[in-house]
């Protein structure tokens, strides 16, 4: 734990704020000389000392706030170096479907599940990608949970970017093969896993061909989590539904077929907890060696507290002025 200053040069501002104190002291010296010359008794100086002390306190506290002090904590975390997991979220428009206008969409539920599963796999470097008719990486596998959360919340979204085609069904699960031949994983990594969050409403693909690609060395182990049901619709802002969208009744079978062809596992949303899905991943990657990363840094800003404390002497100055 340490206290760091983000803008230490800003402390110089406090020097300018001390000028009134210097002028006050100079005025006191002049007044003392006049009193001595006139033979007058020196008045009680406690009030003047409090005034000067309050001015100094306000200047120092605001100067400290301007320097932006932070309380920094550093901690170590264990991280696997022989395994990486990609979290692939289907971002096609069908993932906007929900049971009601105000109900969570498929995409919202998938993102929440991804966050929980990542917490269970906190020691495994994890990446984030989106899937429409192509696979797009947004974050390559990292140990940093904060960056992972930020990408989920601020980067990944429905049709961000939009698919290249204009089909009603934009998702092409066959695009997942990019994981095996586009350097998504670090070359030296032995255990490679992808968790796909999708409604499995896809353009046709050859499951057997995809299966052969995933199972050739170095193998990529697959986990599919499927979202949605036949009652869900894509709602418009006025409460209506998009007429061009209808759920695919064969979607559950599509997810199971692709999982079977790739030698992976398929889950329906809500049928398994994050802990169980993470357990399935750990069954694949085993318990390899870990390294301790000591660059985990957390900062607590102290400037707001310094400004709040400055209101105490400032309040005294305002009160004394109004006497």
C-alpha cells in the first residue's frame, strides 16, 4: 500500500494561496510598530492566529486535492500459462429477443452468464469475441478481470459491428473455425477452450467439417450455451414486434449437433449454473502450473476527502467575516 500523486506539480498552487497569509502577517508587524510608537497595549492574538491557521489549512488542503493523491494497493494473483478461454457472444439481431418489452434480452442474459463464468475461471486468461457472419476479436486472452468487464459492458453489443450480409438470419456458426486458424490463441498454449453464447439460429453449415477442424491438433474444446425459446420476440420501442423475425424451432438441435461434431458440450440457459459450466472447462484444462502476477493495482482517490476537509476551515473564515 502506498500514496501516489497523479499531478504532484499542482501542489505549487497552494503557494499562491498562501500570499494572503504573508500579507496578513506583514500587516500585523506594521500594526505592532504603530502600537509601540503610540504606547498602546498589544491585543489578544488568538483570533488572528486562528484566522491565519484557517487560511493556511484551506490552501494546503486544496493544493493537496489538486495533486490528486491516490491510495494504491498492489496484490498478486495466480494465472494459468498453459490454458486460454475465449468467450464468444452471438451479437446478431436475434439475440435482442425477449419474453416481453422490459424483460432481459438473450444478449443481456448471455453477457451476465459470461461475467459469472469468468469469475469462476478467474485464474485462466480469457478473451472476448463477437459472432455474426464472422468472428471478431475484441479482447485477446488476459488475466485482467477489470478489462474483461469493461469490454463486456462497453464494447460488445448487438450488431457492433453489423454483419456483412443482409440475411434475416445473420449468424453463421461456421465462422467459429477462425478460432483454429487465425491465431486467436497464444502459440504455446496447450489447453484451448471456447465458450459460445448463442441462440443457435444460424445459416446452414457443415457440422462434420467444422468438427474435423476443431479436433485437429492443437484441439480447441467447445462449450455451447444456447439461449431463447419459441415464445420470445424482438420488440420495437413502441411495444410492437419485428414482423421479420421468428424463432427457429430447430435451434436446440443445431447447438447439440455442433457440440457433438466438435466433441464439446451443449447447455441450455438456466439448466446449469456458472460453477457447473466452469467445472466442465476445468475438467478439460486440468490443474496446470500457475504464475503469480504482482501487477494487480487498485487505486482509491483521496482528493474528494481533502476537498471535504477544506470546508471546515473555510466555514470558519466565512463565519468570522460575518461577525
